[in-house]
C-alpha cells in the first residue's frame, strides 16, 4: 500500500473530465508515462525478500534493510535501462562508504583531541568525494559514498565507539541496497517501444479529456505536461512518435485558444460541437465543425469590435484543422464509435 501511494506521484495530472463523457473513454485513460507497474513490482519483490530474510534470521537491523530496499527501488527504478547499473553502483558506493567510515571512526578519530583534527579527518573524506560526485559518470557511486559516510560515522558530542552497533547499522543499509540491486537486475524495465506507446496513448487520451473537460486549464499547464512527456520519451522512439507528441501539444494549445475565442464572440455552440466530436475521436466531424466555426467568425461584420482578434482566431482554427488532418491516424486511434 505504501509503494502504491508513493508511486501515485508518478502519474500524470489529469484534466477534470466531463461527467457525461462515455465511461469507456474514461476507462481508457489508465496509461501512465512512467513505468508505475515496474516500480510496484520491483519494490514489492525487494521488500518481500528483505522481510523473509529478517524473519528467518531475527536480525535486529532487518527493519533498516527493508527501508533502504524500498527507498532505493523507488528512487532508482524510474531510470529504466540505467536503473540496474545505478543500483549496483549504489551498493559499491555504500560498501566503500562503510569501509571508509569504519577506518575514520575507529582508526583516525581516536587519535584526534581537537576540533581542527576532526575537520581535517572529515575534509580528507568529504572534499574528494564531493568533487568526484560532480563527474556525471561517477555520480551514482560517489554521491552514495558522500551521503552515507557521515551517517555511518554517527558523530555526536560524546562520540561512541561501539563497534557492534556500528556494524549492525552498516549491514542493515548495505543489505537493503543489495536487495534493491538484485530486484532491479531480475525485473527489467518495460521495453522502450512499450513505454513510447504508453506515452502516446496517455497523451492522446488526455487530449480528448481536455476537449471533454468542463474546466479549461491554462496553456502553461498543458504545455508543461506535454514537455514532460517529450522529456520522458525513450531514445529508441521513432521520429514520428516524437512528431505526434508535438502535434498533441499544438492541438491542445489551439483547443484552449478556441474555447476562449468562442466565449469572446458568443460562439459557444460552435465550440461545443467541435469539442464533442474531438472528445469522441471523430476527427472528420471535428474538422467539419471547425469549418462551421470559421464560417460563423467570417460572417461577423468587419465593423464590429475585435476584428484583429477574429482574424487571429481564424488563423488558429486553420492551424488546428491542418494539425488534425495531418496526424489523423494517430489521433483517431481508439476512437469511440
């Protein structure tokens, strides 16, 4: 349940749907642009393995192992193809951090009796680790070393040199990272083609939801959403798939403009006809409704106020109709009959 609640944040934001929209259309908006199922499956597997190990061994640090197994899967699995490599590097980094922390705590710090000596010991560790963390290829390794070395050392005002407590805490974190790495190695991410297909399906369904929505989102919100989809598009995606996402961005932006134009010039009925067709995936009917909208705009006398805005709206309508016609195969897929 915790993993499911955590991965809710990976779902794309949804547009408020029209309650009169067909239930099949609302059901089809289940695709997400992140591999949420992969996060849940991998996270559950690593947590269950850690729990079995905890129960079988009655290990006091088993809870730490479970926690770090879940946290590592949630943080690393969205990297998809790089997740297994980064998880392995995280295990190596945590292991080296534990070794260095043990050396510093039980060999170097007992020889120091001043604050300057403490700073020198910490500087010898943190300065090179921080510098190497800035190197992109080394970042997964040295970031983990930098982040974990101080918690391992557990510096306090009256420092404790309890080796049993130190090794129990260290093993809990390392074992949790190992379980996460094994789970990410055994359960691969969704194939790139499948992720690209999910992206396109989710974007198309949200475009229809935008048309069926009772509330018009801002242009910036819509553009940010599609930009996130473009950023999440796998490298193996075909150029046509990227083109379809860009087309969806343009179509959604023009739909938001059209709604505002309809309110400005009292053509809500024309806009409603177009949006109804668009929400059902009937692009031929939507293009015909756009032509009627354009004709009604053209019939407004030129002497009426807002002639420049009407010309701009007609240009937007032409651009929208052209985008719908060019990408008809993608936008009509899965349309309600």
